[in-house]
């Protein structure tokens, strides 16, 4: 096209325009581009992440914490450690390779026990969080805080 314009040749210009029209027609008739193969995986990852976040929100509320705390990165892990009965600073140990896996497993075992679940359920929380966190959140599990159980009410008789 640029050559036809520079040479100011009308015949060459007609051929270039016709070639462009044919190319545009071919593009219109071409089948639509298939979606990339990674798109489905990215969509599934996003949906799983969203489901886990919603489940954590409900778990936090069951334990008496505001659900908004589950949205704050790192702080949600700190609160999750406290909910499981472990010191909050343990979340720093999660950053150490090898040690982090053991600490996370210990914390999830403790969290599962706080909700009246078994250690095997805790392994599920570690390996398949997109299945087991919703079970913990939307199932019949209730959070059992030992501090609340130790509160006694005294009545004075006179």
C-alpha cells in the first residue's frame, strides 16, 4: 500500500486496496480465537480463593472475631494462630521453609480441635483447604473457647 502511494500508480493502488479488503473479509470469516488453556485454571484458582476467603470470614465470626480481619493479609494468619490457641507471633515461623509446614499443621490440628473436629480433619485443612475450610465454616461445628468455658457465675445467697 505504501509503495502504491509513493509511486502514485492508480493500478497498483487498486490492487493494494483489493488485497486489504480480501484480508479483512478473511479475518471476519475466521473462526473465533479459542480461549487460552490457562484461563480455565486461573478462573478455578480465583473461585477457590474467593471461596476460602468467604469461609475464613465465617470461621472468624463463629470464633467471635470480626470477619473483616480475614481480609487483611498476614494479620488474618496472626488471628488464625490466636484462634487455634497458639501465640500470634507463630505466624512468623510460617515463613521459614520446612518449619512453616510443621507449624501450620500444628495450628490446624489445634484449630480443628477447637471446632470439635479430629486431627484427620486438620490434615484436610492443610492439604485441601478449598474443601475443608467451607466444611468448618458452613458445617455444624461450633467454636469452643476454653476461656469462655472457665467463666463461672457466682450467686450469692443471703
